[in-house]
């Protein structure tokens, strides 16, 4: 048995749909999923749901509180934090303390250990510092554990463990006007000083649960995909979930995470129910072991060259040869609908939209046809087809996911007509009046966007004159290049806001880490009193970001709801620098060569806020 779809069947003759038909069809599918009551609401994994966020991997150990001083504190030990700490060490900053809420380094790769987890960007361009650490991934798309081990290798290589604080959350940063350092408070009672603070707290960190009525009454086993409970399922990230052999298991969510873990649960559970609200696009993965002949041919500098090339291709920049040819490089024009980068201005915007919409329709038709080719049951295949434009959701890739629905023990439950799961009871999941009795519910329902760190206010920051960062950003985010804010000396952030963005965000983080380390290194070399952008430079940058922002609202308004468009309520575009990462990184290099005076405050400068624009010349 392979189907139990509760949604309406699709009858359109799909291949013959023209653009107008597609638009109508997409709108109908969007409206089926439009926000309605509680079904599109989410529950934070706090309070009574706090156990969903607990660390299942590392026991929390007691330690002495810190009341000392370090030169640099890096908050977040994912790739962004590790890269920054590594580059700071290279720049001569020996005293670097790394802090993370997790029990070890790795960030995303620390928390997410579900079966089947892999990177979905080619590992040779995604995993940073490969040449520095002397490692080559074994697979084109590396398993999560290999990536996590690489994060550990980076921390060891750059000697970051010695002063690292794990299972520690920063609870406050306050600028000490006398010492001209940050006073850092944590949830472990630490109160120490740091000359420089860098925040790299990630954007998709806090797991979220759907606001399903009755979710708290369920008495079976349940956990979130980012806190996988191997003590219940058995096995490892490679599979072998023997604990599920006699279990009826519900998986809620079919995003990038669901796509990777569902094949494993299908293989090992007595019965798998996949509760789907919106199908993902599932394109070809084509994973393979690293070609040893290719590996032997690599010359020093190869990784940076490959990363640059991939970024250029994704950003729409011309290249002689595309080195990474995959599902991402094949859809560059379509990604431009929401991601920053160069647009083809050899044709008019109207012609471009027609070209891209046709291209979009071809790509989506191909992806929908693949469902028919793989999935044998026609009703299940119909329910698995995504009806929206390509970048409405994070594109997905898998050569195992669709195949799972050919298994006799797998049931797809299409919840779209009900806006998701209707309710839960002690024993069951309900969709409408239909009951599914299960032993276990696994939520692959994603993460709250931008909930951690300074932007959400979960880390209160008080700068010069007692002003908080949230107050300073009351009228909108104010930064120079996304990194630093006037009034908050020696404080830097890694994020896509007013900075660059790309699907290979690890590359963006690498550039950000290098920039911050270069600025701090230069400040130290010149004996700067502190590093703080002038108000003028900051205002100019905020205006530049706004003036060049591309408008993605029209595109996103037509999309099915999801986290890309604030569950159908807003657009996420315009927050990053729209001309794209290649242009932005060039701009940063030029700025470092000629305009460092916009951030270096020399020792003799007045302590008064208005006078800080005086600085050394570059
Ligand atoms: P996600 O993309 O937010 O997906 C959450 C899923 O849960 C969606 O399918 C959503 O349906 C569904 N859902 C939510 N509430 C529901 C309800 N009440 N009933 C039924 N379904 C419900 O989360 P994710 O898959 O964890 O991925 C998050 C991000 O992490 C990705 O976009 C990607 O950036 C990253 N990621 C990367 C990788 C990788 O690189 N290998 C792997 C995993 C994740 P709707 O679509 O209808 O909202």
C-alpha cells in the first residue's frame, strides 16, 4: 500500500499547460495553503516544549565561571565562528575564545545529525579551509558526520579548543566605557571582558514546531529532526534504525531535511507516514565518491579558485568554464528571482521576465515529470508534484526520496487541503477526520528565522552611552557593510544582512571572516583605539543597499507560503546587497585598500560620539 492522500486529485493535462494556465494553477495551489487560523502558526521550543531543544549529544558538565579578559570573543562555533577565529589567529590574535550553546563546534552540523544528512552544496566548495587543514572530502556531497569532523579538525588545527566555552549562551554584551572593552555575561554566570566581539549565531538555529492543536497531548515518542534521538531509533546517520522496526512512524515536513531523512525511516520503520503540506522540488542529486584521479591533479590554491568560480556562476558573472556543474549551476537565472547577483542587462526587464518564466516552466515541468517517472502510483505521484515557481522554496535534490513512496510500508498523507495536520491526540495524528495512529512523530518542520543573536534581541547589546543595538536599529538595520554599527565599537557580525548572500553561504562566511580579521589586524597594527564605523560611512552604506535593492515582492507574493516569504506574509528580499557577492567582495577589497579610515579610530580621538569620524588615513 503506498497512498492515502487526503488532498484533491489533480486532473490537468500537465504537459500542455501554457504560462497562463500555470500561473492560474500556481495561484490555486498557493491559495490552498494560504495562512488560515492556527494551522500556519508555529510553536517555539521553549517552556513546556523546551525538551525538544535539549542537547541529546553531549552531557553538560560543570565548569568554573570566567571573570578574566580575552582579546577576541567569537560567539557561535559553526563555520562562520570557526573561520573568524582561525583568521584572527592567523592575523596574530592569540587570545581568541570561542563560545557556543552546543556541546562542541560545528553549529548546524553539531545539531543536525539525522539519518541521511549531507551537504547539498558540493563539499569541495562548501567545506571551508580544506587546503589549510589538509583534507579532501570523500564524497561530492559529504555526509554530515564528515562535515562535523572537519569542523573539529579546524578547531584543532587552529588550537581553538583551549579556551572554548561550550553549552554557554551569551546573555549580554555591554560596552565598558572606562576599559573600552566589552563586558560579556553568559547563562553560566560568566562575566569577562573582551576587546573584540564577533557574533556568528546563524539564522536557522532554533527548531520550531507547528502549532498543531493537541500537540502537547501526544503520549508516544517525539522529537525534532535537529535533535535526533538515536537512543530510540537505533542506528546512526548512515541508517540502520533498528529501533523503528516495530514502530509506526510519522514524519512531519518535506523540506530539505525531510527529503534526506525520510528514505531512512522508510527503509527501517514498520510503517512510515509522511505528512506533507507542500511538496519540495526534488531534482537529481548525482552524488558520487571523490574521483581520486581528479584529487591527485589538484594544485595549491585549487579550493579558492573553485569556490570563486562557483560563486561567480551563481552570481551570474561571466566565466570561461563552470567548474562545478550541478543542479545549482543549471538554474542560475531562476535563482536570481530571490538571490542577489548580476542580472543579464543585454535584454529588457520585460524580455528577461518572459525568458525566465519560460525557463522556470521548463525546469518545473522536468521536475514534475521526474515524479511520474519514479513514483509508480499515479495518485501518490500527483500529490508529490510541486506547483509553484522554482525559487518559491529551497530547491531539493535526492535520488532516494521519491523512490521511498514505492515502498509498501510508506504512506504519503497530503495535508494541503487542511493547511497541515489538523490536530493530535494521545495516540494519533489527525488530518481532517482521518486518524493515523502512530508510535512516534518526528518533526522535520524547520527553524525559526533569525531568532538567535543580536537581531532578535535574545542577546541584548548595550553600546556607547547606554544605547542598545535594537534601539540603534529601531528605524531599520544600520551597519557599515553588515559588519559593524556606529556606537558599538569593536563589535562585528557575520550575517547576510546588508552583506552578501549566496546558496553557498559557507563561502560568504569565509569572506566575512577574512574581512573582519583583516580589519582587526590592521587596527592592531596601527594601534587604533578602537574600531567603529563613522556615522557618515554607515549612512552611505545603508543608502547604497536600499538604492540597489531588487524587489522580490511580486515574485514571492505568488509563491506558496513557507519561510522564504514569511509564511506568505512578506518578502525576504532586499536585506542583502543586491548587486551580488562578487561585486560586494570586490568592493570590500577596494575598501580595505583605501578606506579603512572609515572604521579605525585613532588613540588620540575624542571620547565623544560625534568626534569618532576623525581617523587615520588609509
Ligand atoms: P523547512 O524548509 O522550513 O521545511 C519545513 C517543512 O515542514 C515544510 O515541508 C513545511 O511545509 C512542513 N510543515 C510545517 N508545519 C507543518 C504542519 N503543521 N503540517 C504539515 N507539514 C508542516 O525546514 P528544513 O527542511 O529543516 O530546512 C530548513 C533549511 O535548512 C533549508 O531550507 C536549508 O536552508 C537548510 N537545510 C540544508 C540542508 C543541506 O544543505 N543538506 C539540509 C537540510 C536543511 P510547508 O512547505 O507547507 O511550509
